[in-house]
């Protein structure tokens, strides 16, 4: 059996059964890596950079077929509001880590956050994502107040929080205030690798506890990993896939590791665009109904990265609607794109990219397929 036949076999099993053995997953990843220098198949004429190997073409076509079975041609937008870059943690990969004294810190006021929502709503966004470091200035009372205010003004919108590890009681309070979704990437599922990336006071066990609490409380929950992070192995990747499949998240955010100059990992190699695309497609086949973003990090490492993500099975993009004067301060990694764009210009650019990829910008909440929103 040659490589293309083996790829067709493995992808066919994934498409039918949504699972492969560890050995088969490793075989598939080996094949995709081995053929990495032979990208001659054009996926989409409107995007010259959308070229792949015959083996990748098999994988991506299956991923697109499955995502369209669940979501059609729709791509959902999330209006991202990066409301604080203060953080109590000192993660070794992150540009807003506590010990980075070169970071220019900021916090948005409640009214600034609400103005971002108003501008986003006028542009058609029906999901707002409040993302920030673990900033203790924003107490549970403050977060709940912000969530209630957004919910009151925009009752037809989904509210997503991405503010790190909290107690179960805190998560309950945010949910009762009106939050619908919560994003908390585990970054890696392996305890030793987790310890290498994070300070001693953080643990994968607590991160997984948080994710379990969030799901039990009734959030649409997002997890995810960095692809190509320092110290990551093939075994770690497979362990990540196993954890995510067992956990059953509603969203999975994956993107390539990109170093930041003011962190301990400043000189580490960035993660691969193609490794990330392979995993996007595999995750789509393993968890066919999941919401899967084409991340800003993909667009940072390649000018057409987000379009390529859509062509590999992604169905979400998160344009930045933060105030223009703070976008360049929320730098988790170097070279982040869209830090100078105004929200309206960013939205128009994203819509054009989505259409070039052959999809449609959906101005809706964009809930996970099959999720019961009756009690949203």
C-alpha cells in the first residue's frame, strides 16, 4: 500500500468512526510530515497559497465535507475584546507574563468594554469574547457586573469569557450573570510538559478541573493546545487528541506556538503552519460538530493562514474589536497581526478572506451544533 492509499484508508476510518488508534494516528502524522516538500495540489484557485500534497488534499477534503455536514458554508465571527493585559501568572511562553517589565499594561473600563460591544453589534457581531490575563483587579463582582450590562444591552448575543483559572463558585456566578461560553486552553495535556511551560503553582490537574467544572455548570466550553510549543513531542500531541476527544469540548482553539522576545522562550522555533493545519483537519474528523477557529496566530505565521485554516476544516474567526490604542499592547507573541486595524476595516477584511475561501460570513451567535441553548 502506497502513501496515498494509506492516507485514504486512515482518513476514511476517521471519517466513519471519529477515532484512530495511537499507532494509526502516528502513521497518519508521519505520512503528512514526510510529504511536506511536495505541495503541488491547488485547493482553491482564489487563494494561490492554498497548495497541498495529494495526501493533505485527501485529509482536508474530508474535513471540509464533515464541517459542511454540520455547519454548511457558514463561518462564525466572534468580536474579541482584549480588556486587560495584567496577569498574575508567569507562563514561560506568554508576552503578558507577570515578570515581563517591558509590557505596557492597561485595563479597559466597563464603559470602554460596552462601547466595543456597541461598535461590534453595529457591525453585525453577535458573539463577544472578553479575553484577558488573570487580573485580580477584575473581581467576580466586577466581571458579573460587566456580563450583566452586556446581557441587558444585547440580549440576542452570546457572551464568552476567557479569563483563566477560577473557582467553581466564580464560574457559577459568571454563568448566572449571563455568560454563555468559556475558553480555557489547556495548552498541553501532559503533566511534565505542562510543568515545563508554566510556573510551579499551576498544574494540568487544576486546569482540567476548571474545564470539567465549566462543562458541568452548562457553559459551551473551549479548550485547545499550542502546536510546536517548546518540548512538545508526537506522544504529547496524541495525548492531547485523546484528552480532547474524551472531554468532548464545544470549541477547540489550536494555533502554532510563536515566541515572544521578552520571555524565556524568545529563541525557540515557532510552530509549523502545516502541522497546525493537519491537526485542525484531524480534530474536525474526530469531533465533527466542534467549533474550530482559524486563529490569529495562523494568520501571523502566514499571510493566508486563516484562509488555509478554513480550507482545513475550521469554521470560526475572531476579529479584534478592542480599542485601537490598546491592541498593540496585548501581545502574547511577537508579530501579531491586526493590531493597527480599526474594527470596521478588520471586519471587511475578514469577510473578504472568508468569501475567497468559498464560505459565507454568518452574522449569528454561532452556537455549537446540537448544543441546547434553551436556558441561555
